[in-house]
C-alpha cells in the first residue's frame, strides 16, 4: 500500500552552510521546512573559514553572532598573509592582520568578519536550526528524484543507511545541494563560464609544532613563490595543529599522488619535517553561474547556483545572501501575503551579485598567479645584497597586488537590487561599485545602512521580521497611508520613529521603507502618491515596471539626495 507522503512547506536539499542558513532563516520566521542531507554531516575537509561581515550581520539578526564570535578558533592567532620562497627560505612580503579578537568592526557595520572554519560554523548553524520545533533536519537522507506541478513539488528521498525510500510533498523545493546539484541538473538548468580554472589538490595535515619549525612567525596564510611563480598555499585551519596545503595547479589536468604531496610539503618547509596527513581532496576550481536560478516552485542557491574560486572567501558568503533573499520571500508566499513577483525577483536580484562575485574571485586568482607571467628574477632565491634588493622590489609589487584580495568590504556590503521588479526606484543615480571599501547609501535596493542608536543598538537591529517604515526626524510625515495599505494587504509592517540626526543624514529621506531582508524598498520625503501601488510592488503582487506611473510617483533626481 503506498503511504501518504510527508508534507512540508519548504523542502531544502543539502545541509551545507547555505541549506542550514536557509532552514535557520525560515525557522526564525516561523515557517516549517524539512532539510535533508545525504551524508551524516561530518566534515572531513573544512573548505570555507572566513565568515564575511554581511553573513555576521545575518547571524546578529538571528541572535547567533556570539556563537560565531566564540567559536574555538583562537582569538589572538595572527591573521597575517605571508609571501615566501619557502618557510625556511626568504620572506618576500607580508600583509599583517591582528588576531580576530583585536580586529575592529568597520564603521559601516556593527559586526566584523570572523575566522570560523566550516567544521566549526556548520555545527553553529545546525544548532540554530535545531532551536526551531517546526524545522526538520534529516541526515543520511538523499534526494533521488522530484516532480514539479502547479501546486507544489513531490520528492522521492532515500535513507542512505537503510535504503528505504519515501515521498515528501512540498510547496517549494530549494536545491542547496552544492556544485554537482541534482536539483539543478534535473531542472535542466545550464551554467555559463569557465568549468576548469585549475586542477587543485588540498591536503589537510596535522603538525603541532609547525610554527616552531621556521622563522616566519605564526600566520594565517602562506603563499609560496618558486621560479615558476605561485605554486602552493598553506593555511592555518584551526590556529593550532591543523593546516591545509593547496597545490594550486593549473588548467592542465593533473593527479598529485602521495609522493608529489610529500615532496610539496618538504619543498614548502625547506626541509623534511614530521606531519600526519589527515585527508586529501582533489578538486577543480570553477568560474560558473547558473543561467537560471529556478522555476515557479523549484530554486537553487549557494554552490548549486554559482561556483567560484575560493580566492577572496566569497563562495559561502554569497550563498548565504541567496538564502536570506529567498527566506523572507518563501515565508511571504507560504503565509499568503507575498505575490508572484516575489519569487521571480530572486533570480533578478541574486544572479548579478553571483556574476560579480564569481568574476572578482577569478580576478583574485589571476592576481595570485600573476607571478607566473611576471616571473620572479632568479636573484630572489639567492643570498646577499643583490638578492635582498630583488626581494624588496618583487615583494613590494606582489604585496601591493594581493591587497585587492584582502580588502573587500565592498564585495560583502555594496551589492544591491536596484533593478529588481519589487524595488521602487527614486531616480537617484547609482553609486560606483566599490571593492575595497563601501560608502553606505539608503538608495532603494541597497542594504539599509548601519548607524549606532543612542540606546546602543544598531539601525540593523530594527529590521528582519517584517517591513519597517522609518520615520526620520521630528517633522517626518505620518506614514499613515503606507501603514493602512500594508494592513489592507496583510503585509507585516512596523512604523518606527527615529529622531537621530546621524541616521536622518545617512538615510537622506524622511520616510524609508525597509524590507524584511534589510534592503531599502522605497524612500521619499513625502507620502507616496499611491500607497496601495507601493505596497503591491514591494510585496510582489505587481512588478514596478508594469505600473502605469504618473508624474510625481518617482521624485525627480533634483528633489532627492543620493
Ligand atoms: C579551499 C576552499 C576554501 C573556501 N573558503 C571559503 C571561505 O573562506 N569563505 C566562503 O564564503 N567560501 C569559501 N569557500 C567556498 C565554500 O566552501 C562554498 O561556497 C560553500 O561550502 C557552499 O555551500 P553550499 O551549502 O552551497 O554547498 P555545499 O557546502 O557543497 O553543501 C551541499 C550539501 O548538499 C549535500 N547534497 C548533495 N546532493 C544531495 C542530495 N541529492 N540529497 C541530499 N543532500 C545532498 C552534500 O552532501 C552537501 O553537504 C571555499 C571553498 C574551497 C574549496
């Protein structure tokens, strides 16, 4: 007898950091979901270790920023990036960074990036997901097949321990199932870009006294430059006894065997030393973005939607932004107040960000490997004054080149959704995209800016659950028309009065409408001419472009300030 399928509003496939973040965000919004993962969740090779500033802002919203801050990566471990010929060879340059407890928040954020490798961060997200009784997290459960129909999705999943199959019926399915996503493949979604930048071999090894075996002091990342240019990196995975060596490779297919790995370790140290190899991962560095991010009921996010070089540490952080963009939209659809444009806007908003970040990651790789075309002069490997002078020249050039990768606040914060059908533009020109830093703006589509409030909270602490209408300054219009239109459409909206000159200056207008994901949806100094139309657009019932707009709906640029 066929059994009745289990039912869930949202089925999420793949409990990597992106699937966990989406399940956590939905749980936080009170939406039930089921998250399945084909493995037992153990992480043999932590890949990501840099939790970016925007991801930390999401953690703050979810109430788990302290969990990430208190992760066991030692707070005083220096985060220097050091360029060497070998650990017992010459130092060519160094970008010093303090340990994470000494690093300050940038002025643009109440948070800072954190060093939390995946085998520490995934358990934090798992713990977050498990705090919600309406979320189910099923390990050893693999998606085998699914079918999409007008009202939802029916998925077949298999218990990988018993081999038993069962069906799950869901309103929506999200594939956060990584680079070789079954959800993407079965949805017929192709990817564009470069499928093989390098064939790279990662080796996790244990060596408790690693830092005592050389004179380059403790550091987070060592980049090794030989006569052929950059060939290897070593990263301090836990700020203690575990390290990850990456033999960078090239676009030529190669298989590094045990002898190659041991030879690389000896060459990197500059002599033999004792270590224990824990695991080896051979992987292909890709530069790919999915041509579509989903259909009406099935979506992809994270590595399933974009694959980028780890140079920059953008992969997971970009994926978690996808999850946050999708989370409130799915919640709105499940609750009934979200219109059809909401989920359509997911691809419009997120795909350009993925393209930008994928390209930036590849440019970072190009910079790291620029030593292969601008080869080091032979003297840098020789002792003596001529060698010293050559090392200084070459090292300064490389140190300067690599700064682009280490300072990327603009990648984490400057992304915006100003072309989205659910954003109401105000006619102000876009600011130039920045990489190294970020000039905060409350232009529609942008992340609503951070400023500290007199009570010690950040403006960011005001956003997240529903829409927020900020009334800024003592003479702000009442916002009553917007509030009434939101109530009529069942859209959750809080009106918050702030009379803090710094916030008023930063947000530039007296009424600012902020979405549940913390992006500005609309702003003006007066009530909108048609508050009903505004709410219809921001809740995704109508696309902004479809409106028959009248003079005055969008303030001319001269009347607004950027
Ligand atoms: C060396 C390296 C360093 C990196 N460093 C950083 C960094 O510092 N910062 C950063 O942001 N990013 C970094 N990245 C990238 C980052 O690791 C990935 O972008 C991130 O892990 C993607 O998360 P995800 O959840 O989308 O996919 P994944 O982590 O790949 O998770 C997908 C999950 O889906 C499961 N799955 C697959 N198919 C099925 C199925 N049919 N049924 C059920 N489950 C399934 C898989 O078992 C897996 O657990 C790095 C990557 C590498 C290689």
